[in-house]
C-alpha cells in the first residue's frame, strides 16, 4: 500500500491551464529549461559516461536537467488522464500538441521530445475516442512530430533537423549521452602498448562540440511576454478572478516587473 505522500494527484489543473496561451506556456518552459541547460558543465557529461565514482565528482546540474525531462513528460500524461470531461480532454490534448509545436519553434527540443513522448504514452494513446475528435490538421501535426522522433537509422531525421537550427538550441540530452556512451564503450581508452587512444578522444570531443555550438549564443528574452504576464497578474489583482499571482509567476518564470495594484504603474 503506497504512503499518502507517494500517491499522485487526484485532480488535474486543466481549468488553470485554459488561462494560458500555448505560445506563452512554451516560452515560459523554454526560459526555465534554458537556465538549467546553461548550468550544465561539460565535464558533467564525461563524469556521467565514464562513471562519476571514478572521479568522485557530482553531476547535479545534469541530473536536474534530466529530471526535468521526466517531469514534463509525466505532467502531460497526468493532466490528460485526470481530465474527466471528454470535451475538455480533447481541448487539452490539442493544447499540448500546439505546445509541442511552439517548443519546437523556440528550438527547445528537449521539452518538445518530452511532450511528444508524453502524448505517445500508452495511457494517452489508448484514448481512441479522444484522438478521433481531434481536427485533422492537429493529427497531421502530431504525425510530423512522431516522424521527427523516429529512431531509425540512428535518429537520422532528428540529427538532420538539429544541424539546420541556429543556436541557441536546447538539444535532446538523452541522445547526446547515448552517443558519448556508445563512443566510450565501443573504443578502448588505451591501446595494447598502454598509449592513449586519441582517435577515441577526437570522437568524444566531436560529440561534445555539439553542446558547445548549441550554447554559443544567448537566448534573448522577449519583453512582450514579460509585460503580458505582468499585466495578467495585475488584472487578477484588480478583479479577483482567475488564478493567484504567485501561481502565475511560478508557472511562467518570466515576471520581471512589479505593478502597483491601484495605479498600474511599475514599482
């Protein structure tokens, strides 16, 4: 029998999600993911692949970023499964597909993969009546997303798409770790003569260079979404309707201005 703290939520938050635009949500998720992505030290990848126990080092930033992927994936599954109304479930499913589309537009491939994998989860994919009620345009969009995730020929479609994107790009971290692990386990570090295998080091550095390129430019923060989120908080304060300001700020991670609740001026 699970403990009370181990039990999942009993109610979804689809009513609160309806108050956010898909593009606004995608921007907020991307901004938060970008902060986690930039905090990863390149050495953490090597510690993870070679074995952190050999170096006595921690990979805390990498672990948090990898856990973020699972959080996004199972958040999608949980919200859809906890939506009781079939009509609302269709709307939420459509919203998540559009959310994945905007994450891809913002070059946040890590969250894009997490959302699509969440929608491909058996708990969601078996809801045939819900999927049948989706517009054909949204269905085609999701089919294109599944094509991008096709693992055949060593994820050729994804790798081809990644090379066409301009930095900054939040790449799909599990695949990068897979490439490093494959190179490490498939090649000896030392030769028979106890010499360093520099060819292996070149292969590892080539893979690591992908991470460097994706982070070669800074992500520009949009003032439009910052001001929009702040005015939405202001409207909630004035009317007393909608969601609490703290919840809105926590979800969007983009509130940078504070407004006086009566005058509306920036404090």
